């Protein structure tokens, strides 16, 4: 692994987050939902219901059926460069990545 990748992977580990108090988890999920609505809802359905505004953009509630959302940490931090053809490149800081992944995990339930 590249040094930056190793740092990000270590910083983005979810088990400590999952082991924390429920209130901290709920706040993280709320932060992630805000990030999703602010940055992603223009193209993706980011909630539990509804179609994506852009047909080729998968609804967030279905992402876990395609791959483990925990695996998105590195891509979110370094910049997602794939996805649907018109997807812009996004880069999030480690706290934002954890929040967005927590929100995506909450949609699995």
C-alpha cells in the first residue's frame, strides 16, 4: 500500500466507530445524511424511498447490494473517479468519509 493509503485505511476503520455509544453513531449517521443530501442528491436517491433523479445513478439504499460500503472509504477520500458517466469527482476528509459510510450502513437496515 502507498503510505497515504495505509494512513487512510487505518483512519477510516469502522469497528471503533461501531463500538462507540449509540448517540455518537446517530450523530455520525446524521452528518453522513447531510453530506449525501448536499453533495449527492442531485443525481442519487439518498433516502430509503424514491428513484434517483438521474436514472443511471444507483440509489444509495442499494449500494450495499453491489459491494461492501466499507470498501468505499479509500475512494471517497482519494476521489471517486468512476460511477455513472456524468458523476463529478468528490473528495471527502476522513471524518466526512466515516460519516457518509455510517449513513450508507444505516440504509442497509
